[in-house]
């Protein structure tokens, strides 16, 4: 399902309770729709939090 709106996933473990995921979103509307369905499930099941940031090249 994720391949319909994101690519180039990179996951980094920060500590035993935190990870950072970097991905390229190429269909933001599809991602928003999927997250609206999936995130409430993940929050309830695992206590996951989601914060989105935009990375831009320096310079």
C-alpha cells in the first residue's frame, strides 16, 4: 500500500522507544488518506506518535 504514495524509505533507530523515518512522498493526498485510516489504529495499538517535517537541501 505504501508504494502507492511513498518511496525511498530510510529508518533510523534513535533509542529503544524512538525511530526516525525518512521517505519521499510523491502523492501527498493518497498518503493523507491512508494515514487518516491507519494512524488511529497504530496509536491505539502501540502508542505511536507521528510528526511530519519537510527536509530541504541546505544552501
